[in-house]
């Protein structure tokens, strides 16, 4: 009994310490996942804890279950609208991008380490995909508001790219173990099986899980547990069927999240706790599997491979993969830098170890160094890069709560408090209503006030809005205390997108614009320039530095445009 209590003390103490340090680490820009990883190493056999844990099979099992929960949570939070913006570029990055990254990194590793090309490519495949846990965690904890094109591409890519990385890893392990294997149609069939079965099971069983969740009336905690258990079951069924469980569970979460309607947002908060627990335990366990003294010989080559991956392989793969899509250079650069490596590469590094491939500890240790370097350098600088590259939107006030309206797609009841000094203070309600939004109630000094169109908004008012997702984002900008960032980002003037370019040219004295632009509305101008659906933050420059920036959308059309005058 004393032994069990000691194990309980160690496990609970490590988890508590990691969570406590994780909340502090985000304040100084260090990803909390890195804290858990380092804490696991410190508790290991070379650290102060002295815990000798080398059960790779148990670590592999727990990591897979944890990744299933994390991907399920990521799918639940991905809006279907985001797929219309980011699916094609994300799918290209998740397939072609992973292959190119694996090839470039594998070739460099083969040259640097002087190993067999198959072993070098195996290492490239292991570290070739971005990690959903790391990407979701860093983007969420950084507080960034990325433009929708970049955010949806990064999130969907991290949810979809695991099947390709697993396929490359398993294929190269087979080539190493059985050199006589032939590269025939069976290889392509195996790839199609991973994606096809994963997508089919994810959609079918995900739809079934969503319908079941809609009919089950339970408290939020039990609802989240049911979702996790259902997702883990679906994950196992897909793997047994020969498909990608990671893809299936992400798609299942996507379907369930977009059909949740009347499900309280408290369920998502409960799922957030589940995901935090999963990734905390996973990274602690992966840290325990590492023997720091064994990393000494792998440190320099691991750093070299990590830097090549971050500065050469990933950027080259991203720029080549995104050539057909309307991303500007800043967006491509940011997507290149935000290719974080995390638990998935470490889990994939266990594959050859369990299969008995030679020099597997070398692969495992180098992979661990690559992950540490990625989390430290990339994870801690995501916010800085977003600001430098201007892919982040200005800050906005978050709603006190937002609840999906049952029976109405993409409709929420969102409550905001009016901060002193915000744009909304002193305005009438009818002056700030964006897109598909309507004020439902107004609470002032604990008194319920009937909201009228001419009601003057005061600091401290609590306003409940019926709105869609896009309008909720716009409302957040109205109620934030500071307006300096908004003016700096959008400019001092805002016009409706139905205004013609000729009117803007006449107002600001632009005489050198091409004639074919003059008859266009600002909405048409942005749609023509972006070759697709514009997003908030898209920019067009007219004449001698007159900058136009999308400020709001309504039903996929630009509705408001910010104008910034040229600097003198």
C-alpha cells in the first residue's frame, strides 16, 4: 500500500507541478507543452526524480489515446466554414507538403549522419508532419487572432497530416526490414487505404456519434466523457480496419462540433480540460522515456537537423505546396514558421523501435532534440512573428459566454461587457450592429433595460447579442477598452464595400489607377485580387500608398473596408 501511495504522490505531484508551471510559462512566451516535456526528463532516471521508465509500448499506447482526445477536441472547435477557406491548401500541405519536408530533411540527415539513405528518409518521415497538440496549444495559449485563411489552414493541416507521416514511416520501416520489397501499386493502395478508410469511418461513425450526443441529455462533464470514450472507440475501430485513426477521430470531432446546436458550450470547456489532461500526461510520459545523458551525442546533429527543418525544409515545402493558392509572402512565411513538432514525431519514433530496426535509439534521441528545439524556438516566437509579418488581427474583447442556439445553424447568444474607453461607449445600438447581429437584452447597474435602436451604450453595460460567428468577432472589436490598435491596423476611416473604386479615387485624388478598376466596387476589387474568398485583414494598396483593408464580411462578401492614408 505504501508503494502505491508513493506512486500516486509522484504522479499527482508531477502533474500538479507541470500544470502550475504551465500557467506561468505562457506569460513569458514558453509553450506549456515544453514545460511538461522537460519536467518528465527531470523526473527520469538521470534527473532528480530518478524514475526509471522505459516501457515504450505503454508510452506508445497512452500517447495514441491522448492524441485521439486532442484531435477530437480540435475537430470539435473547427467550424465547417473554415473548411471552405482552408481545406484545399491544408490538404495540399498535409500530403505533398509532408512528402517534400520528409524528402528534404531525409536527404540532409543522410548526408549529415552518414547513414543509409533509407534510415535518413525514415528520420525525415518521422519529423515531417506538424503536431496537432502543439499547434492547437500554442495558437490557443498565445491569444493570437490570426486571419481566417492562415488560422484555418494551420489547424486543418495539423489535423490531417498524420496519415501521410504514418504512411511514410511504416513504408520505410518495411523497406529497412525487408529490402526485397517492391515499389508497386500496393504502396499507392496502402496510402489510399489509410486516407480512404480513415475518412469513411470518421464521417459515418462521426455522424452517428453526433446524432447520439444530440439525443443524450446529460450534464456537461458526462457529455464530454461520452465524447472522449466514443472518439477512442472510433479511433481503435479505424486502426483495426487498416485506416488512419487520427484522421477519423478529427473528422468525427468536426462533424459532432458542427452539429452540436443546443449543446452547451460548457461541454467544450469540459473537453478542453480533457485535452489538457491528455496532453499533459502524454508529454510527461514522453519526457520520462528519454534518458538525458543519451542525448549528449545526438545534441549537435539533432540541432542541425532541427534548424534545417525549420529554416529550409519546411519553408521550401510550404512555398511549393501553396503556389496555386492566394497566400501572400507574409502568410506563407508565417505558416512555414508555425510548423511545430510535438508528440506525434516522438510517437512515430517509437514505431521503428518496436519493429526492431537498427539504430532506433539514434532516431529517437534526434527526434526528441528536434521536438525540443521546435517547441522552444518556434513555439515561443509565434506571437512575435505574427506581429512582425502582420498576419494577426488586432485584439478584441472575448464574450463573457457564448451559447449555440438550438435549431439555428451558426447562431449564438453572446454576452459582452462594455469596457471604458471602447468604441461602443456613447454610441447608439443601431450604430454598431454588424452583419447578422441583434441586441436581445441590456443590463445596466443590475437593472434589465429594454434595448432600443437609439439606446445609448454606457461603460459597464452587459449586452446579450443574437449573432453569427463573424458578427461575434466584429462585436469583440467594439467593446475592447483600447482603440489604438484598431486604428493602427484598419486606418482612421471605414467605408462600405459597395462604394466604387472611382469614388475612392475621386475622394483621395488618385489619378493613376487603371481604368478597368474604376467601375469595380471595393468588394469586387478584393475578390478579384484574392482569386477567391477574401478574409478579414486582406489588404490592397491603391495609388501612392493608399491602403485598403477588409474590416468585415457578410455572407462571404466584403461589407466594410478600412482606409489608411499614405504616410507623409
